[in-house]
C-alpha cells in the first residue's frame, strides 16, 4: 500500500512539473506593434507599385534592390508588349522596362528609368528557420503603408516556403524579417 502511495505521489509530482513546463511562456517569433511600425518605416520607401498595361491593367508590388533602379516583382509582370510604370510610395510615376523573369521562382526584374529610388537593405537568410516571423510590406489600396505577417514554413537550399497572407495586388511585395 505504501509503495502504491509513493508511486502515485511521484506520478502526481511528475504531472504537476510537466504541466508547469507546458505553461511556461514559449519563445515567440512574433513581433510587437512598435517593431512592426519600425520595420514598415524602414522598408516602405523601397516598395513600389508596378503597373503593366496592354489592353488591360495588371498591378503588383515590387522592391527596389539597387541604386540603378532594378526592381524585383512578380512574374505576373511579363515580357509581352506592355507599358510598365512604377509608382513610388510618394506617388511619383516612373517609366520602366522589363528585363527578365525566372520561371522557377515566378520573379521578374524591371528597371526604372529614374535612378533616384531608395533600395531596400538586403537581409541575411542564414538565421531563417521554420517558424521565423516574416512580414510583407506593401502599398494599400488607399496608398498607405500596409503589412501582413506570417512565418517561414520551410527552408531548403533552393527556396523558402512562407505561410503569410498576400493581399490582392500585393504579389511581389518584399518579405522581411524582424530586422526589416
């Protein structure tokens, strides 16, 4: 009988300690509102709206990657006979030319004819792992900063898979980490 009580006490203690461990606050990959505000302020000047017209209009986002006006966007902006216009976050309209696309990643590169655009600060993906917080910074339909957030689902040498909501028209937005 004493052995049963001792065993039961140990079992109850184990369950209690285990439940305390489960109740401990897990390490979160989330960011707070102040961090999101800072990330948005840091990245937003490098975001552009890409408009392609050829009988109908296609709108996507893009991110300026260098001082020469190169912009990475979605391959929805394709090499057909389209007139491509870039609209900055300040509303400035700039003519651009299509340079190419990658069918594997569905990314395209265009070059703005104006070289005064602000390039994004490139990040380092070495610290990215499944569960890492990410945000997509873009221009809202009301022409204001917009950010959606999610996580990295998987990482391979070839690509990152994300679990993040992409708003209509936000395809091609830059994906940023906690450092922006």
